[in-house]
C-alpha cells in the first residue's frame, strides 16, 4: 500500500476543477494507493511521464486532455506527494 500526501494547495485547486476531473483524480489516487505509481505506466490514458526543466524530479499524469496531476515519488518513505492539479501549465506557482 502506498501513502499519498497532498500539498495543502491541492485541496483549493480541486475545489474549482470540473466534477469529471475530480472523479478521474480519485481513480488516479486509487490506482496509486493500491498498485503504486508504476501501475500508471501500464494505463495509456494517464500518459505518465517524467518532467524536465524546473519540474525535474517530478512526474506528470494526464487526467484529461487539459488537466494534469504533478507528483513526486519519495522512495525512502514509500509515498507519493501530489503537489499540483491544474490545467496544463508547468510553470511553478
């Protein structure tokens, strides 16, 4: 079982996303919590990928064509830290 920690700003970001994105995010959390982030790579719809540049060390998964969840895997703690859920804009906030 993987632990998922959400940054405090994620709750605010989720308040304004469409309901279908919120449902997809909950499904994403279920998959990661049970099978770990490596399971996302087997599901083509999430297009899980490593980020570069300012987001080096983070990963991104698609929730739909526009929305992404950006997260970091902490292997020593066996946890996933969600830092950002928003429309496709990888600039740091």
